[in-house]
C-alpha cells in the first residue's frame, strides 16, 4: 500500500513537471470579427488595386480594429515567401517575378486612404541577391511624390545581413526601419529555420549606422517555449543594437501544422515586460500586450515620438 502511494505521488510530481500545451484561450485574448463600412472600403480598395496585406496573409487578430480605422500594412513582392518560418501563415514556395508597378499602386492606395502613416512590409525574396530592396526604395519615393506628409515605416526582411541591400532602403530615408527578431536566440533556428540571429543584429545595427536619424523598431513573440528571462535577455540585445521601439505580443498558432503554443503570458507579465523595456533598458516606446503585433498602433507611435522630438518627419522634397 505504501509503495503504491509513493509511486502515485512520484507520478503526480512527474506529471506536474511535464509542460502541458494550453488547450483553451484565456479570457484576455478576445479577437473581434472584422466588420464595418471602413473595413469594407479598405478591403475593396485592396482587391481593386490587386494588393496584398500582411493583415490578411498572416491572419492578424487586429485586422478589424486597424482596417476599421482606415489603416493597413501593405505586403509587397507577392504572397509567396522563400522561407518557411514555423509561426507564419504566409505560404512558402517559388514566388512570381517582381511586379515593378506595385509601388505605384500602393502609393495611389495610400493617397486614396489619406493615410498619415503607412507601414510597408514584404515576403522574403531570397532568390534575388538584393532581396528585393529596390522595391522598398521605389515605394518610399513614390508615396512621397503622390502623398506628401505621410510618414513611412518599412518592416523589412533581413536581406541575409547584407549591408549593401539594406543601404538601398536606407538611402530612401524611411521614418521607421523595422525588422522583427521574433524570438529568443535559443529558439531562433527552431522557429525560423532559414534565418540567423546574427542577420537580425546586422540589419538593426547597420540601419542606425547608415542613417542616424531613422527610428529602428523590432518585435518579439512570446509563448513559443522561451523563458521570461530569455525574453528580457533578447530585449537587452535589441537595446544594445540601438533599437528605439519594441513590440511584444502573444504567439497564436495559425493552424495545427504550425508550432504549438507553449503557454499564454498574462496581462501582468506583459506589463512587467513593458516596464522593464522603458525603465530599465531605455526603449523610447514599448507596446506590450496579448494581441500586440508589429504594426499595432504604429501611427500613434510615430506621432507621439515626433512630438517628443525623437523623430523629425522627412523633408518630402529630398
């Protein structure tokens, strides 16, 4: 009888030590179904201009809120990525040739929406030595031509750490240069098999060196199996690379074929990460919350930082 109790106790202890996958979303993660006249207008505009958005391709939980306010993150260079990150719902494969008219269609859409701030991102195009960097430069120049006064944020691939490719983008002088590190160093190759932590570092460090006036930005997903301390260590890395703006959000599994959720962080943990980022590590801005994504409240960030003299909107005549 005693032996049985001991075995049961040991089994219970062992079971406690096995990390269980969370089966149900907690109450603080609620995603509203997208709807509304403005949402439908933005959706119709994207279809009419044959444009893609990361909002749709990556199944962003904030699509209803952002599109309802008339903002969107444009996805350039097609809807097929050359990399197969285990968290991302954008399809992988051989992409179509670049569409050199795409920057003009995006610029015209930005004008039609009368945006004050626009976010431009892309799939990875590793089949090209320049990673598609000229398309980013073209869309920045074109937006400034047709819609002066709109601040521009580019969320770029790492271009495999190539400084010469990054320089093409930086010479076009975006207000914000964003590249997401996504996860901690220990999990980097598991989460992003074709990426390198060193490429992310090179991208963010070189951006500041090439254009000291640019605001740099990066984002981290949590809930992939990292520890809280590892998140803080990654935040410290980003701060040492000169990153100004940080976003931290909960990873949500797009489908069963993607990485499982290891755990859900609590709102209190997100607030603590925000406090550490602002008070201990010196970021100029931190967005930290369960549904925060890289482009979440991007316009608020750039306007607030410009008022604090951290950023000066570019002279559109340049």
